[in-house]
């Protein structure tokens, strides 16, 4: 029996809710793999790295206490991480309020894990927080901390995306 479908409903633009189960939304699509998790983590790393580096540079240059420098770095990492996600979602025509919800759903856990890991590395490297901007120790520990954070956050994102959480909230807008 041959079935031809010619009477499709007109296409309308569907903007899914950010907390919608991505697996259900995907329908027949295959479960996301490690490549998706790596891509999501690289996206997250970009925002985190901008904020982290900027916070460490500002805190070190201003002579802030180590705790204040770390706090500034964390705040800026979240600001830039959410900002990058919102930029892409807004380009898809999503209203600002909904774009904020998407960014919160997509990035909060990933950024939090990344920030916990990279700041733990920087703080535990002897002398790294006291090193100046011209010191290799400052930049080396910062680069190493971001590499560790990326490596250990990929499995977290893989697990979350596989369950329709985290960056799965953003994929509906691409």
C-alpha cells in the first residue's frame, strides 16, 4: 500500500519552552553523543573563560583579596556565559524574558561545575593567586584550570543533554 501525504498543515514557527523535555521534542532523532557534549562544553568554556580571565586580571591588577578576585571571576563567568547563550537564542527571535529562562536552564549547572573546578585548581596551585599579570605562573595556572574544568565538565554535559537538560534546552533554537 502506497501512502502519499500531500495535505500537510501549514508550517508555523514553534518556539518551545526552555524546560521542555528535549528528548520528547527531538522525536525520532538519535540520542546526543559525546560530540554534542564537547560542543556544548566548548560553548560554556568560551563564556567562562572570558569572565574568568577578565575577573582574575581585574582582581590581580587592582590588588583585590584572593576571595574577592575569585568572586569577581565567578560572577563575570556567569554573566558572559549566559550572555553568549542569550545572544544566540535572541537571534532565533526569542523574546528577552524567554531567552533569559533558556540561558538559565542551559548553562547554570555547566557554568557552576566549570567555575568550581577551575577556581579550585587556581587556588590550590601554590603562589598562583599571588602571581602578577606578567608571571607565567599566573597565566599557566589559569590555562591549566580551564583545561581541567573543560575535561571534567564534558561528562556532566553529556549526562545532562542525554536527559533533555542543560544545553538540550538551547538546541531547539538552532
